[in-house]
C-alpha cells in the first residue's frame, strides 16, 4: 500500500508539473504575442512619422521607399492615409 501511494504521488506530481509547464508556455506565448503587437504598433508609428517627414520635405514615394527600405505600396498607403486625415 505504501509503495502504491508513493507511485500515485509521483504520478500526480508529474502530471501537475506537465500541466503547469503547458499553462506556463501558453501564458508566455500570449505575453509574447501582445509584446510583439505593441512593438509592431510602435515601429509602424515610427515609420509613418519618418515617411510623412520626408514627404513634407518634398521627397517622392520612390525616394522614401528607397531611403527607408520599405515597400512602395506601404509608403504610398501611409501618404494616402495622411492626406485623407
């Protein structure tokens, strides 16, 4: 009986550890996604500001695209959104 109790206890610990590990991984993934979204928003705002600043200085969308290593579509969309505000 004592041996069976030890085995059950050990099995319970193992299962609890595995469940805790999986919950921790999921929580970590969600935190990582949220941090990634936040960093993406910040980076997007930074690029938008750079695009508009260069545009206001008279640079063409092609020049801006080349200077910032961004796609022409992204630059044109950002300028179009700026002009429609």
